[in-house]
C-alpha cells in the first residue's frame, strides 16, 4: 500500500488521488472495503497502515481461525514509531498547554500496529518487530524459515510497514508451505518493488 | 446545561475518534462505556485529560471516573458542579 | 536439556549499580535503587519515584573516552557502558576472530536528547548533531562501532519485551550456526516523554512499587542497560572459558487482547511460558525460581499471576519481581532480569520481592520477600510488553 494505491496479489484494489494525505486515504480504503471495526479510528497512522494492509491480505487468503491463532508475525520498518512520537511530543511541548495524551502515547511503539492486527484476528503466535535502514528481504526470509524449521509456526506473516512525514509504504506477504511462489530473497524483493 | 451536553458530545466524538457517530446518535442517558458507545480504559483516560484541559477539573483516581462517566447527563452534572474554567 | 547456547559474559548499569558486582551486592542485601530523580528535569519529580543510574552523561562520556563534541544520547551512553563490561568480562581480545553479532533493544532511542533540544534544531547548529542520534538504530550502531562488531547488527523494538526478544533471536542465530557469538541486550534512558506518557495512563506509583501486593498502585520507571554475550558450544570449547549459565528455553506469543492491557486469563503470558518450557525440554516442575515481570500495576500482576497458576498447575515455584530494585527499565528489562537470573543461578540465591505485604485476594500468591539461598537449576524470566508482546526465557545452570 503506498502513494494512494492498494494492490493485492498484483490486482489494484483501491486507487485514489495521491494528493490525498494518508489519513484521508486510509478512511477511504476502510469505507471502500465496508469494514465494521470502529476501533480502527482510534489507531495511529502506523497502526492504521499495518491494519489495512493486513486486513486486505488476510481477507484475500481464506485462513481458518485455528491457523490464524498460530500465525507468527514478523514486521519491520525504518522509522519505528517516529510519526506518532512527534504527535505525542506535541501534546507535551508547551508548558502552558501541557496535556499528555494517553491515547496517543500508547501508540508510541512500533509493535502496537502488529498488536492491533493480532487483536482483530486473534493471532497468538510469535511476533517480532525490527528496525532497519531499508527493506531487508533476506532477514525476513531467514527468520520465517527459522520459525518453520523449529516448529514455531507453519505460516508467517512478514513485511514492511513504514510511515513518516515524507510518505508511507507497506508490503505484507504470507510465507507458508502451500505458497505458489518460491520463498527466496529475489522473489520477495521483486514483489516488494512491483507493489 | 443543554449547551454543555451538546459540547460534550461533540468533544467526545472528536477527542476519541468516534468516526462513525454523530451527536444525534448519543442519547443523554446512553451508557458511555460497555455496550453503549463501547469506550475502553484508554478512552476513560483521555476523558480525564479533557476534564482537566477544557474544564479545569483534576481527577486523580481512575476508579472515581467510572461513576462520573456513566452517561452524558451524569458527566454534565459533575462538570457543572466542579468546573473551574 | 540441550546445552547449546552458553552465556559467557554479562554487563549491566542500573539504579542499583554500575557493574555486575554492584548489582549483585544490592540484590543480596535488598538495597533498592528507587528514589527521587536527580538528573532528569521533570516537573513530576516530587510525585514519582524512579530508578535512575547514578552517573551523569558527562561522567559516562569520560569513562568511555568520548570526544567532547559527541552526539551520544543517554540511551547510547548507558548501552555502550554495559556492552563494554560484558565483552570485557569474556576476555575477548579479538572480536573478529569469530562471526559475532549485536542485537540491541530500545524504545526510548534518542528521545532523551530530542525532547530537550528539538525546538532549537532549526536555529542552533550546536545541537543539530542530536538529530541523527534520535533514531532507534543509533544506540545500536554506536555500541557496534565501539565493540568492533560488523558481521550482524540489528535493533529490536517491541516495548517491554524487547531485550528478551533480543536474547531469543541471539540464541536462535547461534543454534542455527549463523553466528558463533552474539552480544544481546537492551538499553533505555529515562525521558520526559515516557514519564508523562505513563503518568497519563495513570499507572505510575508515587512511592516505591510493591509488586504482587494487594494494594499495589503502579510502577516506577527506571533506566538501565544490560548485555549478555552468548557463544556456541564450539567457541566455548575452543577457548576453554567458563560458562556462566545457558539459555535453554525461550518463547514469544501475542496476548491479542488490548494495546496496553493484558488479558485477565494471561493468555499471551501462558503461551510464551509454555513455548519456553517446550524449547527447553522441561516440565513446569523443573523450574526452581521465576523472575517475574511484576511491574506492580493492577493489571499486569494479576494477569501474570493467573498465567503462572495456569502453567504451574497451582504449584507455583518461588518467584519474585526485582522491579522494586531497579524500576521498570522498559526495553532493557528483559536483559537486566536475564543478568539477575544468571546471578541467581550462580549464587543459588533468590532475590527479594521488595515491598510486598499482602497477597492479592484473587490468587493468594506470595512471592519471596527476603533473599534466600536455594539450589537453583532452572530459572524462568518473564517480560511482557505493550502490544501484547509476551516473552519468557529459561536460563539453566552451567
């Protein structure tokens, strides 16, 4: 999901004028998909980005709730929760208007978005969040394979969810034994660049 | 007090990101927490901040807030009695 | 139990000491490091207790021989100090002799500097150097550079379970043969950002925290950095060095309940505990001591107690939370408490759960309240973070 477009498995699902900011676009995707999850509106931008991307992907794949429960989630990005950190800092910036916002503070960690996805889909498998300079397909590939080899998880939701003042881009994919594409660094990189 | 109640509804919708609600959707006697508007513990904390910021009321006991936030009517009555702004 | 991931060195700087020895001394004598903050300027100073490291930033910079014009945040300073101690304790003379990695955890990153200087970033060139040190990866990179680690460097940020997850990843990389040696842990400094945030959630205690007590009223924030050096069996054998303990089990699961609160039945905790036992090949009855997450919030302590009772079938082993010594050190907690767990194994000692007076009516669980000697073979350590991220680690005697 980036620049006003949502693409799933190569198909464009939603497309909007890229001039629209992320928040407006996110709302549009939510309404377009006709979801009913009011908690969505309380999330910070990073969580919304993670949530939307995961929601679209998981809807497309029909996974049973038993499988979902064991799903592992491994996400990453560059800016951690900086986007929300700034917003929170604003609420404590001036001595005269000093009102730290609890609802914003709880999102000042990069893994909360992942938590929101887990809450929504009752996913209780292992979850980890990494901060990298750039999208790191090799790392994600190794991590997912390690989980599978050690019987920690049979399927792993992996990806990159980055948002800051400059823009946003997210890329999620499911690594599983019955996938159709080979689980290699090249394939992952190609899918990321294409999306 | 009616103006206050209207103001509260608007503020709550705005502060708590209740995107799918309008002022008309909130009845003065509706339960704010639990089944009513479905607010949660973080929302309660945000309302405590709102009480301080907009009405100058400082609440330090989160348990007390459960009584005060029962409904718009109860909240408006409490604010009218205790506001310093 | 497979002996595959050895702990050969540790380093720690916290409110109860600036080295492993100092921390141990405080633990054995039940001397808490909580108090009124001296370094951080917050207007909540008089209404909270924190676990602050004794040193000022200038003092740490001097110890690390940093040039005057450096851009080290307090998070990075603490991290470098503790990581250096860990590596020195192993007696590593050449870091590049083996494939060595660094996995460091943080949540505060450079926020301690940014919050003080960001209004001047546009106008004052002297403070602009802190712009680039804000990033979560900065302290990790500075530690890597100071130790000369280049093979593998990464940053984990999953709230209060971060360092535990760093240890878990490090153990896996060793077992998978990807690394021969890895420095794992975390660092977080106190900041106004976190103090105000936790205050707005109304979970900060005004006095020293009392984990697992019926009348507990919240947590104390702390700052710390702690690192362990993990090595493979081959490296240990080749170097013929003493092993402090083993990382024998680990598990992580998501509670899937709420962004910051834990489920009443402690699901995430229960699943993480279960996984850790499975990896270690142990039964619940094999655990001799649990270093609990025990933040002293109403929510965590109840949730964690329920999870413990579930996994141990009502026969909960001796347990205590050491957060009344150090405060809740956020991303560093998992590593701080890993160090404490290893010390417990080495000393065959259980450290006190300070401040406890009355058991929670819901569970009746009573932690260890005086330091006591006990033969320990396996120690379990919990670290549960916001976002439902729950981790459990098991350490076993060497």
